[in-house]
C-alpha cells in the first residue's frame, strides 16, 4: 500500500475512482443481460429493492463517515504532535542560554542540526512511509554532551534540571510522531469497507432498468461516489504519508525565527 502514497493526489484519486467505476460497470455488464434474458426482471419490484438498497447504502455511508471522521481526528492529532515537537525544540534551545558560552553554542548547534535534519531528511522520508536514523544520531550526540556537564554553578544546575526535563519531553514527542507514522485504519476495517462497497454497488444491479446505458450511468455515478469516499479515507489514513500530509511548517518557523539568530 506504500506505493499508492508515492502518486500525486490527483493520480491517487483517479486510480481509486476508476478502479471502482470499471469494476462496477463490468459487474453490471455481466448481470444486466442475464437478468433480462432469464425473465427474472418481471418478478422484481423496484420499490421493494429500493427500500433494501436505501438501508444498505445508509449503513455503508455511516461506516465511511465514521471512519473518515476518525481518520481526520488522527490527522489533526499528528499535526498537533509536530507542532508540539517544534515548540519543545525551541524551548530547549532557549534553556541552553544559561550555560557557559562554549557549551551553549555547541549544544545549540546540535538542536539546530536536529530541526534541520527533520525538515530536509525526515519529512521527505516520512512521506514515503520511511523513518531515517539521521535525527537519532544528532539526538544521541546532544544527550551525551548534556549529561556530561560538569562544574555548573547552583543557578546553572537549576536550569540544567529544566533542560533535562525539556529534552525528555522532546524525546517523548518524537516517539509519538514515530508511532503516528505507522498508525492507520486496521486491515479488518479495510476489509469491511471493501465488502461494503461490493454489497452497495452490487445491490444496484437488482434494479430493473430497461435501458442499459441509463443503468450504467446510474451505477457508474454510485461507484464514483463510493470511490471518492474511499479515496478520502485513504488520503487521511496516514497523516505523514503522501502529498496530503502534515507539513513541516512548524519546524521551519522555529528554524527561521529563533535558530537563525
């Protein structure tokens, strides 16, 4: 499924919608002629079929709606995590002001390198479903320097404790971002979504429509709408993958306004 997120947004939408429409029309072509040739069409009441179709489509629409809302909530949460991590980086950068000049400049340089790596390396990799180790290397170097501080004054020790707290908070937010990278709709729910699409579109074959072109038009529109809703769910499912993903604007803002000084 990773490869789908390498496509441009319009290409992904076109692929999913076309997939549903083509399959729906192939199924209609197979059933329409057989339904009319067998004489079963004479015993079908479109009104009765319509009631059952309305119930099936309503339940399926509710399912897609709830999943889309959940996916949008996960997307917003991923945006908040990224913003908080950028803020934690800025907080840590400011706390280092109390350290001796040599130590302060070296550690600030490492925090700046961490934010730069996130923007230039981590974010492009995340959009492909990957997570490079570059930022881990920078954080390990910073942690080693931070925990090996010696000869600090009592006032600096107070700030040192706060700096360690801020660093631990940054590590926790980074972990949350990494977990959000692989989170998504479980496979069993995707199976239900696909089976629901088959049931909803398949039910439309049961209507008796004399004109095949009209029946194909109505079924194609239904399949296209189902495809659009599935596309929306796919696009929001992984908030750090593909073009429709969380942007690194928060990190760029911190780097531009605070760490460029």
